[in-house]
C-alpha cells in the first residue's frame, strides 16, 4: 500500500538500457526497471552511473546541451549498433550509421520534495529510480 505523500510507482519490465525508465522517473514517478539480460544490465549500469562523470576523455563525443551552447559535462560515445546487421539494409553506409549515447546527462535529475512550509528538501518521499535483474 502506498501513502498519499509518496509518488506513484511504475514497473518497467524489459527496460534494456533504462532510457524509458529514466524518462518516466524524470516525470516524477518512482521507477523500478528490470531486464533479464546481463549484458543489457551491465550496459545500463555504465550508461546511468559511468557516463555521469566529467568528460575528460578526448575520444568521447563532446555534445552541446540543448539550448545552452555549452559542452556537455558527461561522457557520450558514438556507436554503430547496426554494423553487423546483414538483413534489411540497403548499403554498407546504412549499417555504419552512428548513434550518440547517452543522449541526455543521466545525473541531471535531482528530485526534491516540497514540504508544507514551501521549502524544498531531499526527502524519502522523493521519487526513486532502480534497475534490477529479473
């Protein structure tokens, strides 16, 4: 049973890298993401925890935050997820397309609970974000 002061809880089965679960969390819900695949969980852990550190690697992609014109303070990487795909492709160039991940700073969200006095405090009632094997 959930108290009226805590945010609604959402389960995201098959959450893969956790992008959808992270997006739901950004809307103020408490989220429990799960995936059966160990490689997906390892990649999710890297995306959510390893990319939020300052970008000091010169080989990582430097992106600009939307609308700010400043370089991102998190690590991003250009990957080619379709490089080994041989079906449903029109050319080798199509398979070489790159995607930049993560597309948002995974540490950019910090939910705060607004108390009765109007003061923002980090409290137990703030939304939670967790990923698990399942």
